C-alpha cells in the first residue's frame, strides 16, 4: 500500500526513500525535462501572484504589494540553497527538522542523483532541490496578502526570512522530508505545508497588526482587476507544475495529478459563479478567480490520490467553504486584506481533510486512521505556524518595526517606501 498511496511522498524524501545504489539506475531524461519545466512553471506563479495581489490593492500600493512577491524570490532564493534544502530534506534530527552538511550551500550535491517515483530511474538532485526551492519562495509571498497596504518593507523582509527558516523548512521536513508525519499525512504538493501554514500565518498577522486606516468604513476598491485576472491565469497555468511536478516523474502519475488539477480548478470557478448568480444576480470577475484559487488549493494535497469525481467534489465544495470563510471574516471584522486565510487557509484545511473520503486506494490502516493522520497534519501545520508567526511578528515589530506609520500608510507604500508610482500618477487612492 505504501508503494501506491504514499509513493509520491516517498519520492520527496531522497535521503530516506532509497537505500540502493542510485548510480546503478539509468538516467531519465524525460523526467528530468518535465521537472525542469515544472520548476519554471512554479516560479512563474510568483509573478502571477504579484499580479493577482497587485491588482486588488489601491493604486498607491500596487508596486509595494508586488514587491512583496518579488522580494521573496530574492530572499528565499538565497536562503534555500544555503540552509533551506538541508533543513527540509537532510537526515531527520528527531523528526522535526533535517540537517546534512553536504546539503549546506548545496555543496555536496553537485554530482548526485535521486530516484524518481517508481525507483527504477534517476534525476539530478539539483533539479529536485530547485523545484522544492520554488515552493519555499511562494509560501511566504502568499502571507503578504493578509497584511497588504500597511507594512514596512524592511520589517516584511526580515519576517519572511525568519519565517522561512523557523516555520517552512521544519514543516516541509516533518511532512515530506522524513519527519514524524512523512508517510502518514497525505500532502502531494503543499495543501498542508504551504497553504495551511501560509493561511494561518496570514490570519495571525492580520489580527496582530490591526486593520488598515479607514477599514471597513472607507471604500478600498481594487485598482486593476484586469491585472488580477491575468495573475489568476498565470497561477492556474503554473499550478500544473506545482501539482503534477510533485509526482517527481513523467508518466501515469503525472497525468493523473495534472488532470485532477484542471478539473478541480474548473469546478471551483463554476461553483463560485453559481453562488454569486444565485445570491447577487451577477457574476463578478473577482468571484470567478476566487473560485479558481479555492479549487486549486483544495486539490493541491489530493491531486495524486483522487479520481475525477473526487476532484470535482473537492473543487466544487471548496468555493462554498471559502465563500463562507470570507463572509465570517466580514462579520468578525478583522482585516485580512486579500483573504489569505479565507482562500488558502480554509481551502487547504478542507482539501487536506476532505481528500480522505475520495481516495483512489483504500489505505491498509483504514480510512479512520487516515482521517486522523490528515487532521494531525492540519493541527501540526496550523499550530506551528500560529505560534511561531506570532513570536516572529512581535520580535520584528519590536526591533525593526513592522506596521507603517499613519502618515506613510496614507501616502501609500509606493511613494513612502519605494519613491515610485505604479502608474505615474500622483495622490491617487
């Protein structure tokens, strides 16, 4: 059973999943090519996210918001090869974090290989390390949407650097890299590791920092929904690399994950459109892209383990879950600017638990045990992210500062922090 249900998880653990002579396996150029393409597709999601978020904020904050995503490419892009990969995929240290001096600065993997999904062929370890590095980049970039329009750039940069080291890397090891949940909780491509952790971190940050000045009394309209739509399109395309690339192969399993990703995204978009049509008699572009993301997030942990019916059900229901989560946010009054928890957190939790009821193969240990594994994964990811995020927020806020001063927030991040204007306009809200 482990060979079928948890094969993808095992493939994500190069130090623990293979005990034989990797060099004796033939090189798989096809899988290598697909993993290179998947790496590029996942990186494409970061500027896609920048466009998605950038279009949703006010004109005076468009550049500052997009800079959050691009800064993550630089900051985490440096930290990952230095310590991130070693912490996430090195030999386990007590089940909580990994470490391997040969993976520090990637110094020992210059000529190494890892086995792919079926353990009959091999790909360069560099490819796997860089593919995983893109996941590490996009996760803290997601968090930024929760406190958009009201944070200092320097404080944000320090926060995501520390968060990546202290939250993302250990969590990736726990679930994927040989830690205590590896082989238990099913999480193909990051429903737990990425979306739940980022969603919960966003919720904690939004509550800790407080609402934007004027929220919710003043109207804060998106500056460019056209850009948001294009960003959503790039995210959808990139998600094929996100999910199908996580199979670390190029074959049937890859096709299965890609297909479920497409189905769930479409189902999420359609159900959100139906919701809006029924409730408001109008279908909005923002609602449609919210549905796309809800379906994509919900299928992320499940894409390699469910069939089309499961993908339809998860994608369709995810929109209802996220719609309800956003409605609850509005009722409670906290200012999660771009609904990071409402979309990523809520759909991530729903997908991680809901996949149990649509599994392609029944686990030998039974569905009840698997359901507990999934719940445990949600609790570990959410708990670790919540506690560590709060501590890091306090640390950064009390040292370099995190919340923008009132005057700078009114002026907008673009002018106050970067000395620029996204559209060449002055004094535009």
